[in-house]
C-alpha cells in the first residue's frame, strides 16, 4: 500500500491527540508534521506520554506553506474562525483538507454566519463536502475540502435520517433530542465549567435550544432526506471523560411496530462498517463504544405504536471527531474505508 503523507494543524487538543493515536497505527499513512503554537519545539511524547514510542515527531509552529510542502492531506483541528483562512490557503495549494472545526460544515453561508461569524472564504465553502460517510460518501470520495461533522450531529443524524426519509415524521411534528456528552467535548482548554470540581458528582443541561450544533443537524438532515425537522436540541454534560448518548423523541404519522423500525434501520445501513444496529429490546451504552469508531443505534416503540425513541451512542472523540476524520481520509485517498479504524471498543 502506498502511504499518504499527512499533517495535523492544531494537534495539541483532545482531537489532535486522538488523530495521532489513530494515525500512528494506520498502515496507509505517514504522519509527517504536527503543529502547535503552545508546544512548538517539544516532542509529542513529552506533552502526551500515551504516545511515547508511537509518535516520534516534535510539535512545530510552521506556516501553512511548510505544512503543505510536507503533506498531501492535512487535518485542521483549529478553533472555529481560526480555520477559515488556513483551510483556504491549503485548498489553493492543491491539498486535500479535512477540517474539524465548524467553518466548512454548512452549505448555507447565511446560516453559518447567523450562528458563528462572517465567513471570509465563501468560494471555498461552496466546494466543501459534509463529511458524514454513511450519507454523503459519493461526494466525499471526490471532495477536496471535507467539513468533518460535529460530534452531537453525528449521533443524531444517523438514527434520525431513515425515519425522516421514510415519511414517518410530519414536517411540523416536534423532534426532541436529549443528548449527553462527556467533558472532553468541551476541549482541552481551561474552562471553569469543565473543572473536576464543577463536573464531578453533577449533571446539568447547557445551551438548551441555542447550541450551535442544532442548525447543523437541521441543515444536513434537510440535504440528506429532503426534510428539515422541527428540532429542539438539549445537550447535557456528563461527569465522564468521553462519549455521547443521544435520545431522540418522535411522534409518528402512523402506528408502527418494532420490526418495521428494525427493518428500516437495517435497510438504511446495510453494509455500513461503523453503524451497529442493536436487536429490539437492547439499548446502547457509552461503555460499548469507548475508544472505537462505532455508532450503536437502538430504539423503543411506545404509545400504541405512535411514539418512537431512538438512541445512539458514540465516542465523541472517535466517531464524533478524529475517527470519522480518518474515515474521510480513507475515502478521499482511495484506501479501504475501515483502514486503521477497526480497533474494538475498550472494555471495561
């Protein structure tokens, strides 16, 4: 297998270290450069001892031109807005880019600007592809700029899309998403809300109805299935390191039985290597996906068949970020989609 040279810009956050962990065992890539302004000049292993003997690089603070010269594909793991110009420069240099910020996830520039800030490179936004392989694989394969999905949207779009596509949910019917995330979703930066004493022995909602992932879910579901749901998203912070569990509450257009939902999900995701559908009566758990690129989906039918609750569990740092980014790397480089990603979940 010919190895693809890859680099990571902004590699010192949780997503960056997860990318390095996965890529260090990927037989089809050569990790050539990792950047971090904060740790420039320091060995990766001195910042992340878990990568000792796995990643022998030092962090650099090189400009975009140097990164472009060192790699064919670049992961940008920068904060929102900071990625806009960097991605555009890499694109103009002819590089393939997988961006893990929100800057290239939206198709609608106005919608992005409503929830984030002015987008200064709309010409690059127009050619970007939303990087959810299970729904947009054909576009990803030929894409040059991939907007890697948010972690919460991945856990919501995958179980919900088949229900909308099948017409089981009326356009005006409320869709309530009750989602819980581990604290690594808040990033590695210092924040009072994610301090140990604030999170431990506690459980709380945050940004209910105003979280930036809500419009991403609505827009991409509209693109994928032709229906933008009437969605209310309520995220919660769990006192655990990693993982997302999303519960999605639906009132259906007509009564259904469990076997119909089971078949609908099975038909939608037949052959998908990272979607695991649970048998009727079994529900997902964070412990069953930790450290893996799997999305586990389960469901419960109630209310005489008119109520449906969908459940999805992912590791927010893998299928919700770095693992999905590597899945996209495999697609745009013509490598087996599962390459480097079939590590089983950690148990216990």
